[in-house]
C-alpha cells in the first residue's frame, strides 16, 4: 500500500530574512543558503528541508510528505481520488522549484497546502555545514523526516491523514482554562514517535510549532543557552514530553510560530495510551523567566 514515509520538507513565508538568518544559523544551527527570493535551510545532505519565502504571511505555506518512488506517487493519487480528495499533479516547473522529481498538490481539511512528492535532490557531494558548531547533527536519517509539525486542522483531518498513510491517535488529554479538555492527535509514518499533531485548539497561524531533533543532547543544551544569551523569547521551558520522550524546549521564531528543539525522540508505541501531563518541565507563561527555566509555581496542576 502506498503511504507517506516521512515529513520531507516544509515551506514558510517570512517577512524578516535578516532575523531569520541569525535565528536559523546561530540558535538552531541550520545551514543557510539563498537563491533569489528564497532562503533554504539545510539540515542534512538534502538540498534543503526548510524553504523560507520572502512574504508577509509569516506562516506555513506548504508541507511536503515523501513517498518512496513514482509508482507510489501514482498509487497515492488513485487512492486520494477514490477517497474523494481532489489532487493535481505538480508541473515540471513546480517539481523543479521544490527540488524533487515529482509531486501531487492537495489541501488538508484545515486548508493546509499539502504536497506529496518523491525523489528529493540530495547533495551527496556537499557535506552538511552547520550554521554554528555542532557536536552531532540533526536526526533526520533513515527516512525519519525533518522532525514534526503541529498544525491547525479542522474536523475530518484524521481521516485525511489516514488516507495519506499516517497512523496515530489521541495521546494527551490536556486541561484547559474553563474546564475544557484538549485531545490532540499525534500521527506517525516511520520510527519517529510522531511526525504530525493537530487538535490543540484554536491557533492564530497554520503552524503551531516545528520540531527539529539533534543527535547529541549538548547541541540542544547549547541552543537553549544561545537563545537565552540572545534574548530570544521562550514559549515553553525545557522538559520531557510523555509521549515521544523527547527532552526539548520551545522558542518563538522570528515569524511568531514556535520552534521546538529537542533530543531523544522515541519510536511510536505499539499499544495506545494517553497522558494528562508531561514527565517534567515544559512550563509556560508567567512561570518562565528569560532563560526559559521555570520560576515560581508551575502553572500546571502540580
Ligand atoms: Fe512538539
């Protein structure tokens, strides 16, 4: 059965390339290169994993999910059409601009421009050169994808992503103010515990956060220290998630949506379970000091 195998690439509109260059290279450690109006972030040997297009949206423009090859792309197109999802074949020019051999274009229930592609351009001849010194590298290899993304989606999103081949379910029941309970869904398509999540409640942008993972924990720790020294706004303090086991923290990107930088993501569990809180940390809001380390009482229940 044709199914997506990894979160391959993402594209964002950005209004301030200068701030983004400082943040992406200096805090995250991504490799930066530019061509015309587009800045590309490289995390591994691929031509790029993240494309930053100069525009005023400061939001997600498209998400690219990978399938293995051209027959898998054709099988996916047939399955989508049989499932009542409209999709069109990308033109050769569109494929060239995404640096892939072929793609399908469609829209998710939440209006996220979604692309399914095969054949990324891999610059095997060009070693990955991080934007700042790293002890390790970004953990993307063996088709783990670039990380995970949390999207603003609508009803019907679960069956839409099932059709793409992602699997998963509710993994948290989170108490919200006013007695509401959020039940976000986390979906996977490979050995990364989740590549996609949605259902966190209303959010101002299509993208809530993008998570990137380091192979070495000190690279995450240094990212946290550099962000603190540069007075980058933290949106969630360091902590460990209960579902993917990742040690991570969140800062605001120059576009307002968040970037989660982490280490230690576990594979998906074979049996469903859910959590009501993280293992530790990940404090938010007023209990965050500038360093992103929690101060004062936790805003959560304990
Ligand atoms: Fe996350």
